[in-house]
């Protein structure tokens, strides 16, 4: 069953209903399917075969879902690349996925050609955007829209990949998470079920579609339910409020930093009443109670709920239920329609006894869980045990049966809803001649929830925080959320008995 069949059936039922809005433009469901069929025809004309990968390197735009649907219609696999990762991980993701071609925003063509120089995908680029004709790509979107529609939808099996979403482990090496037609469809169905989505619902999507939060958590469920999706190209808290007031969405999803941004920007302003929002899902990390209350006061949104999921579970494995908790204080209940779950003691590997309240690693299996990683049997062996996927997240079950998040087993930092991997940052910082030794940890931050903090032992006397900050400023892989926002100079790093850096002690010292 090809996922695209589902959306085609929705369009047949309501061809004139608005499916997608972006800026001042919109597509009806009929237009959405028509353009997708043209894109499928284009892919066929340039030799894309079933099972081939088609990369996407573009921010949210009107045609975003046409890219996706056209790729699926062709039986190919969509690979949305993360626009926020440094050049090294981006090149690895392109090389690893080996796309037949890449759809690239006109402003990013030169970057992709430079970063991916020598890779096949960089030589076959379809440019989209108003300046596509002068971007130096192989094709432009005009080459797509002049083609007749391709009516054929290539059949797919449940286990065939629909998407490769690149994420990273504790070492920061990008891994392609295989998301099949079955896992994606199951996650979408479960989301529609627990939130009661239907054709009257509409979503305001401010998160990028290269994340499961933007794609599988909110956009696909609403479209499959027959509702409409309004896309933002980039995050802007006041723009988000304005769009919410204009389009009255019923479903929004934010990372904690976004909610904090809205609360901060609306501070002192006249509160708005976004009463249309019946679901405000917050995921990526916990939203502290203080910012939560300020967000509610600023927007009038009372239905804020915590959700939990990973790329490996297609975005949603557990969720608070609407109205169940007065404040989002836990992760809610697993989506048992599509996942089985257990807590396992990370030391003994024994299942945590029901009702014990003990902490264990969450492990899941089921329809929404990835069958494994792309070309990474080593990662499969590490993360799967007897068919159970190890999430790496420590949790406990509350007396009311809801899951409570405790901590990551590894030291990954979640800053602004994005994963930042300390070992990668440490490796980049270690290349500075001023750095003798460095450890990177996450420490609290008012806006980002966690910030990257570098604890540095200098290689010579006289090295200052400003020297390290200047190095970071000019290093291409230490920008954005990977840039240390806090730098501390020490004479030595604490160590454990086996001579490893004692990061728990560092976190106590610099919390």
C-alpha cells in the first residue's frame, strides 16, 4: 500500500477544500494532487526508479508536500535533509543516502554543490524558487509544471521505505532512520485517533518538515484527516501569533523554545485569545512551569500537552491526553494502538516490575517503530534487543499509570528542540591550538532550555574565554545551536576512577 493512495482518496472526496497555505498562496486538494502527479512524471522522465532516493534541501514552502507525494507516487524514497546541521554531517547524509537527484531551494544550490562536490546527487539538482532559473541547477520547477500528469501510482509493500530521516547517535555520526509506508501510516492513524482529528481541523506548522515533529506529528495526520495545513518558512513568534489569529488553527505543535519565545515577546503586550487551538503539543524537551504559565497567559491556550517520540517511532510514541492533566507534568500514556512498551533496568537489563516506581530505559516495538537504520547493521545491533528498540531515555511510571521522563542515558544536549552532540562539539573545539582539553555539557538556559557549555583547559597561559569564543565564531561547524553559549576555563577536568572525564561532576559544578 503506497501512502500516496490515502491522500489521493482524500482529494477525491473534497477536491475544492484548501489543503495547504503558505504566504499568500494556497493549494486545494485537487491542485495538490495534480502538481504531485506532474512531479511524479518528472521523476520518471529523468530516470528515478522505485526504491531510489530523492533528496530535499529546502525550507517549508507551498510545494513541500507535492515533493513528498510525487516521490511516493513514483515508488521512490524521500530524504529530507536537515538545514540546520553543519557541512560535515550534511555531506555524510547525502553520501550515505546516495540520492538520484536533490530538490534544492534556489538560494541553497551553490551550498549543496560546494558541500557535496564529487557526489552524484550534487550533479543532478532540481532548483525551486523565484530565482531557480539563474541558480545553476540541472532543472528548475518550470520543467515539472510543463509536464502532463502521471496517473500511475507505483505499488509499495508495507516494509518498503517511504522516508529516510537522518538523526545522530551519541557520537554524532548521522544515521538514516528507515520509515516505511507501514510505520508512517501507523503513526499518522494513531495521532488522528488520540486527538480526534477530522476535516474540520487545521494546523499551523512552524517546525521544519525535515523533522518528524513538523511532518508526521502534525502535517500528515491533519491532511489525511482532510484538514488544512498552514506552513511557516521560518520561526517568528510574533508572525506565529499573527497567523494563528488570522487562520484560527485547531492544532499547533511547538518545541519549548518556541513557547518561551512567544511568552517573552508577548510580555507586556495585550494578551491574545487563541481560543481555536484545542491541541498545543509540546515536545523535544520539557517545558518548565514558569514559561508554561507565561505562555498560557499570553495566548489564552489552555490545552498544552506534552508529547514524546523519536525519529525511530515516526514522531509520537506517548502523549498526554487532552484535558487529562491540569498542567503538562509528564509524558502521558504510550500510544498502545501502535507501540508496545516496557521499562528495563539499564544495569541489570531486567524488566522493571509493574507498580514499583523504579526508573528504567523505555523500550518499544510495534507498527510505528522503525525496522532499523539505513545500511547500519552495527547500529541495529546496538539499539535493538530481541525485537525491542532501546530509546536511550530513562523513565518511571507514576501511580496514575502515566510516564514521567527522567534523563537521557547518554549526554546528548537538546537545545531549542534540536539535538546537539557533545562529542562532535568537543572534537571541533579540540582543533584549536589554545585548547588542551575540553568537555561539553548541557546547562540550563532561559530560552533554549539547555545550552551548550564548554569546560576548557587551556594549552598555555593567557588564553581567555574571549579567545575560545572567537575561535568558535570562525569555525564553520561551531555555529548555530552547536556554538557554546557558555565557556568556562578550568585548570583541570575532574575524572572518574578509570580516568574518564567525570561529566556528572561537571554538571554539578556548573549547573
